[in-house]
């Protein structure tokens, strides 16, 4: 009884505390739920300011939605420090403007943080700044309509990803950021070592190699959580992860980052590439539909053409074998595809298929990773896939996993992966999986040309500001 009473008392205290803390409403909530005549209290930033003879009109946004709330301020209530860019706390009553839009007639206006525009503030009202210009001010660019809209879409896409997998009974697994394996084998990894020289010296005196002084083995920032997901999948069934991955590629193209987020899933008892394709296709269509429903205003703000469902949502994705894709490209007179498909060729294939996303399957074994399963009818090919879309080309890569112990053993790139062989020795099951680049997906959803504008703080070669 004492525990129950203590719990109830604690709950009441929490409810009271939460009520005190939340003493203002998000503008998204005001616009969606509030009624004319209600008293409202909002906080946010002034996005536009218009001073007239007797009234001041301020457009205020708090980041919760694409819309701004117009504030009508009697001139005698206007603080001297109220300017474009300043943060404000405003209370008043909701009413309708002559045009029928919801507005707040201010009764109290408090400037929380002044913004002296002439003192180096980089953005101007009613000015469209180029993404390249805005990218110089990573710490301030969430104040711009374009970036804030993209970040709200990113938030929604992330939520929809978790909803999709939860509704299909996948477990969300946190795979490690620090790892001792280079899953892709391309050598594009960042090595991890202590920055403290005294720590390194002390450990090396114990006879340890400098490259493995701290963890006892070479350690890297992860390029993929796949191998760890495979281990969990073989004990818990369908799993997925969504987290940061790192590639030390010397590329500053519009499609590459040094740090990006990867959605990876591993399907238990998956024995055909068709099953893998079906999950990927369902996922992408679900994400597009849900994001249009939840963020239509943001997508319209980013690109008016993106504020509606793409035509291919109700069409089946195209499937081509690698040989079929190569034949199409040869007829188009593109360069050789002996080392895979470059970005130009990927986009050419999507264009050839009338803009519908394209699965390219059955890849030459020498072009793909060691863990991919050989095709039963052709040992020179593997059951792998790339999904190609407009704007970015490849968005998803995946495969069935090699489950033949001896074949996998012959291809294993390092003895440090002997544990990976054990997965095939003890209670093995057929699995397949895929990785989806979140930022590239956002480029497709939002129509964003440069991947550096799909996340708040992009990292690329020669740039790690903040």
C-alpha cells in the first residue's frame, strides 16, 4: 500500500511539474487545434516584421511546423529590440484576419533574445539565399525556411521508419559505432586511437602495437552494422538498425558524406531475392505516402513539385538483371560497366524505365562483397541487388547472405571474422538484408540536389566544422 501511495504521489507531482513547465503552446498545435477567442501563449523567432501606422505585424515561427503565426501588435506594445531574427514570448487572443487566417492579437510582447541584423547576422528577410551560401553558416542555417523544412521531413521519415518496422514485428537493435571489422572490405575506414599521448605511451610499454594499443585490435568507426545484425538475427529473428556510419572516401560530390545515417535490416529465414525486394519496395512506398501525409507543407516549401506523391507509388518497381542493365547501357553507348555502374549509368537506367525505381539483381561475384550468396544456377553471379531511383541513383544495396560454410570460409577476408563463420556452424538459417542511405532517400523525397543539405551538420573531406 505504501508503494502504491508513493507512486501515485510521485505521479501527481510529475503531472504538476509538467504542467508548470509547458506554459506555452507550439505554433503547430495552435494552428491545428486552437479556436478564435482563446488565449494563447507562444514562443519563437520573428521571420518577418511589418511596421504600419498604428499596428506592427510579426510573422513568428518556432520550428514546429512550416507555417508562421501572424502576430498583431499594437504599436505601444512593441519593444525597441523587436526585430527580424529576434526570439520572442507573446501572449494574446486568437482571432481571424480579414483574409480568414488565424492570427494572435498580442497583449504582452517580450523579446527574449535580440538580433542585431547589422552586427553580422548572415540572413536577410524576404531574401532567398543559395544553399551554397547558407552552408557556410551551419550553426545558424536551421533559421532558414529551406533547411528547417528538410529537418522536419527528416524527423518524420525517421519516425515512419520505426513505425514500419514495428508494425512488421522487427526488433530495433543498436549496433556498435566502434568495430574491429571493415564489413565492405574497401579500406575506406577511420581508425580509432586515443588522442592522449601519455595513455598511448603507457599502453605501448605493456608491449602492445600502436595500431591496437587501446582495444587490443585495430578498431574503426563502423561502415555498416550488417554483420552485427546477422549475429542478432540468428537468435532473435527480423531486426533492423538506424544509426551513423562513416566512410573515408576522398569525395566532395553532391552525393557523398563522411558521416551519414544508414538504415539496415536483416530478414530471418529469407531464401529468395524476391522476398527482399518486396520488403524494400513496401518500405519505400510506405515512407513516401506517410511523409506526404505528415509534411505536405514542408515539402511544398522545399519544392512545390515534391508536395505530392510520385507517380510510381502505385506502380511495381522494375527489375533488371545486371546483364540486362549492361545490354541497355551498351545500346545507349555508355562507358564500360566491367567495374559496376557509375552514377551516370544508374540514372540512365532509371530514365530508360520512365522514372520508375529499378532493382538491378544478379551481380557479377567479383564486383560484390564476400558475404553475398552465390546464385544456385550460376556461380559467377551473386544474389545481390541495388535499387536505383531518380536524383541519386543507388539508394539501397542488399543481398542474400552466403550460408554455405565452406564457400564462406574460402572467401573470408580476415581471421578476425572467424566468429562470422560460427554463425553458419551453430543453428544457421538463411537470411538476407539491405542497407538504405537515409540522406540519399531524403534527397529523393525532398528533391534536394546536394546531400549536404539533408542533415544538420554535414561532414565531408576537409570540412568538420563545429
